[in-house]
C-alpha cells in the first residue's frame, strides 16, 4: 500500500512537471542598445529577471515592462516574468540591430509574437533647431529614450504633451533610435526616431481632439461647450483680423476670458465649391517679421478645448464654420506676435493671420452661465 502511494505521488509530480513545461515554452524576442522594448501584460508584474547583466528589465506602471541592452552586442540570454495572477512567462532574447517591433501587447500571445500582438510604431523626425511635440490622449506616466542623441521631457505645466529634440546636428551621425511614452492608463505609444533638419511634422497627436491637459484649470469640457455656444451667440466684435486666400476667409471674431482661461472665437468661410476638411488649427507665438530673414522661434500654444460648429470639421462649399478654442490664459512678450494657422487635411490650402498683444489685453470678460 505504501509503495502504491509513493508511485501515485511520483506520477502526480511527473504530470505536474509536464503541465508546467507546456506553460513555459519560451517566446523568442530581439532587441538592441538603441531602442527600448516594451511589453504590456494582462495583469500587474510581480517579478522580472534578465539572464544577463548586459540587459536591463524595469517595471513601469504595474503591467508594463521596459527592456534594453546595456551594450551594442550581447550573447543570447533569457528573460523570466511572473505576473500577479501567477502566470509565468519565459523569453529567449537575442541581439538584432533592427528589431521588427518595439512594443507588444501580451494579452493574447501564445507560443510566439505575431503581427496582431505588436503595438504599431509611429515614425517621427527630430531636429536640433526645432522642437517636436507629441500630444497624448491622457497624462504621461513614463518617457523612455532609446539613445542619448535625443532628449525629451514633459511640457511645463502640461500633463499630456512631450517635447523631443536632437542633441546632434545635420553634420553629425545620427542612428535610428526610439522614444516610447506610457500614459497613466497603461497605454503604450512607441515611436521610431530619425533626424531631419526641418521635420515634416513637428506636432504629432495621438489624441482625437489634440487638446492639452493643463494643471490648475478649473473648467471641464461640458462647461467649455456651453461657453462656446454663448460666445457664438454674442457674435462678432473684431472686424480687422484675418486673412483671405484660396477662396477661403479665416478670421478672428472675438476674444473672451474667464478666470484662468482665454477663448478665441474664429470663423472660417469657404467661398469655393470644393469642401474644406479641417485638419487642425495651430496657434503659436513668434517674432514679428523683420526686414532680414531670420529663423522664427515658434512657441506653440496648446488648446484646452476646441469647439467646431460643423459636423466632422468639414466646411462645405459656399458655407462657413464657427470655431471656439480655449487656452490657458497667456500674454505675448514685446517684439512677438500671436499667429493662428488653419490647416487643410490632405490638402495645401493653409491660411495664416496674426493678432497683436492688445487683442488679448482687450479681451471681454465672460458672463456667468447657468
């Protein structure tokens, strides 16, 4: 009887080992020293260990793990991860100078990582003379720069905008690298970074509205929607600020302020028969135009909230649209001026006009709304 019990226990141990072996089949991954690799697990990470001291593994915001090689080349090694639900993950890690992905959602990964598990990367360009801004849909929790040729930080007093810049110029060698932003809600935004003296896009938005999240602003979207409707009903009192081009008129109708915010009422009119799809409205402060050509250092101002009177931001032919944009209150330094620019989606009809500092100083005070 004792021998039978021993045999039964041995059989159970063997079965348990076999079962464990099925659950720890290693997943092959590739990485290098110029790009961070990010993994998002279904539950919080309890334990993570790299098999080699040449690689690092660091937990980020509970469910997210970031990995990176400390040296340019390394020998094949392993990574072990345990999550709080008791699941054990095993990885084989190999060097690759150009890995095919830099972020993975592990929710549905079985024996290997396939295309549907990969979090798609966005390609961006950075410069040493321009700043690239990245707008996220929620508050930034972590920023990981793949290599020291790039610097990055959160925009001052703004929770969801990241500034990125190159520390090398066009005459120095710049190797492709990465920047990855993780927001506090656990979402991962991986970006592959290359150098360009004049980047094609200097504002990359992952947010549908493209609005900034400011600290210390005491209004919400519903309040600002009501304010927008009130401002439009009040009508136009500024008649001399705007621009007409491409059979489009883009002008400033009024400016209102309330406590820590300022709202600009803009109007766009399409006199052509071709619909105008608005991509975005950009506001920035820059030097006034001078006789000699100089590089204008732009200081972009990010909206708290944007209101468009038309559906889908399309200005149909022979029609117009009201636009009210809210910003955290600001003023303009001497020798500088405020620019508004309207961008057409997938088109070239971009229209720009300027507004002097007195436009802001003379802003009307908004009445209390019920």
